[in-house]
């Protein structure tokens, strides 16, 4: 007597599928669901889309998603720009530029009390 495979509903298109992916307990607790189902066709489409985008996440280098070169002078581009043309392959691609600020502070020596020896202030 063979056990019949359980059928789930694809969370993308709604078609029946035997595919089911169970999430880790911490993710399940956050989402309030134990897992998700995606049919083979929707999974394949998602993989193609992901590979086509070749999206680079939070890179410190500006990388062309087509030829994958590191653009040598990324500081010439402004934060407001949302599209750049690759200087190597000539293809335009979307870009999101963010700037991270860091700060360094220190006391001014001329403001330190006379006779200060570097100890507690």
C-alpha cells in the first residue's frame, strides 16, 4: 500500500504542487507560517529573473551587472542618479547609490587646561 504524496498550493500562481519548503523555527515565528510552496514553473521563473538581474547587494565597489567589471571611479556618480552606462561594455543599468557617513572626533589641544598631562579630565 503506497502513501499518496501530499499536494500543496503554489504561493505564486495558485496551482497544485508537491513542493513544500519548511522555514526555520525563528522565521516561522516571525511570519506566522511554517513554510511555503512554489511550483516548479514559478521556481524556474524566479531563478531566471534572479540570474538575469545579477543584482549586487551593498557592494563597496560599483559592479556592472552585464560584464561584471568593477567601475574604477565610482565617486564621479551622484546619489541622485538611478541609471549608469558601463564605461567598459556600454550597456545601461540601474543603480542605487547610498553614502555612509563616519565621524571621528577629538579634543582640541589648545582647549586643554594648562599643565594637563594626558590623564583624566
